[in-house]
């Protein structure tokens, strides 16, 4: 059974959608958190959420990461706590102050880049329906799969019904793809950074636990140690942090020569001897989308064997299984 390392935070859902999809396909998947997320500008987001879109002139919201939904949840959590500390005589005032404003978010479209963000947003509205979010959000663009596709989709969607300004929730490592496309199309954006990421301090330890467990299982089942692993990359920021750590255990293929050497530009284990190389695990790489693929290829010099056309469990599993069955690389 081929092992799959998913460089992502395990889902709170039971069962996890990515792990379930790979298990059904006959793989042995494990998710390890790569990054920790810190909320930014929660007070400003709280003000916007409480007041509602009309107060600030927003006709819609652009969200390209589930992490932005996590910060929105944090704002709603604070708002709920504030509600619980109002006395009964304040109840009418509380509804007038922000109850209607929160409810109005169900009247504007939320443009998202993938199904995971769409699901997180819908769960958010359900979880905080007591604050006025009784109606499900108007989610659009979830099948786009990338910012390069979502941008034109938003422009097309707005052609027949101008929405005015869009609130754009970002992280600290966002590229300008969405903002450039929309601003060139005449759409006014108000970006607000609501999270930042940093490398998980326990990633290496968790990785070593997983590798030891898989090695023990392989020994018990008398499986060949030469069988390759799949590593699934979900974001450039994660790739930059974990690849030097992964290179201590896994053997990557180079983009330039397609020979099995350690990735550039850092020349990660350039002093590795041939004998040491034999103990590294042979690896195939899959990217969740074009942004991650390009980073792996252009910045880290890694050969990406396959790329999912859409950021869904089904698409990722499909390209991986096709490659393993001899269907060739799926980077295009």
C-alpha cells in the first residue's frame, strides 16, 4: 500500500474528506499540520461584520482561503460573547446595534476559490445562526479552483448587476492575482489582512512519528521498503517551510535534469553520500493547483509529477492514481 503525506491540517470532519478519498483508492494517507495560523485585524473585521455590508458599502466578499473564515468565526465568537453579557433591557438595543447588520451578510455574494472554503463558510453561518445568520450564504465561484479563474468569474458575474465595492479578506502571503484582475476590470476592492501563517514548531517531530509508524507497519507486513511515497503540497508557504525538513527523509527529483537529487536553490543535502541516499524514501509530488505547482517548480526546483485541476479530494486522488497506473504526469 502506497503512503500519502498530506501537507495540511487534518479536518475536524469525521472522516476527513482527503484521507477518506485516498483510503477508498487503496492508499495509506496521513495529514500533518504544516503551518500555524494567527488572526490579524480581528477588531476591524468585527466592526465590519457587526455593522453589516450596507454600512460600509460592500456589495460582496472575496475569500480565497479557509483561514479567512476562521478569523470571521473569531469575530462572531466575540460578538456572541458580547451578546451574552447584555442585560435583558439591552436586548432591543443589541438587535438594533448589530443584529440586523450581521443578518445582511446573507444578502451579498461570497466569492470563494474552492469547495473547502465554501463548506467552511456555510458551516460558519449555521453555527452562528443565533446572531442573525439564519439564511445560508450566497456562495459563488467554488468550482473555479484558482485565483486566476475566480477573478474573471467575478467580473462576469458582476456584469449585469454591479455590486459596488468588494471586501477582500487576505493573508500575509497573498499574491496580487485577484486584486490585479478585478481592479483592471474596474472593480473596487478593500483588502483586509485577517490572518498570517508561520511554520508549525512540531511538524518535524510529528513527521518522524509518522515515518516510524509506517516503517514498523511495513516491517510487520513484509512490504518492500523501495515503494515510493506521495507528498501532496497544498500551498507555497507550506512548501517553503517544510521542504528542507522533508529532504532529510525523502529523495526528490529535480526539475532541470529529472535526476534524483535534492532540491535547489538551497542545495538541501548537497553533501549527502551515495550510501545515505539509499536510505531516503523515493518520492512523487502532487500540487493542489497551479500556484503551488509553479512555486515548487520555479522556486524550489522540484519536479511536480501531477497537479489537480480543481482543489478537491476527488481531483487530487484522480491524478495520483492515474500517474501510478502509468497514465503519465498530470502537470498540464
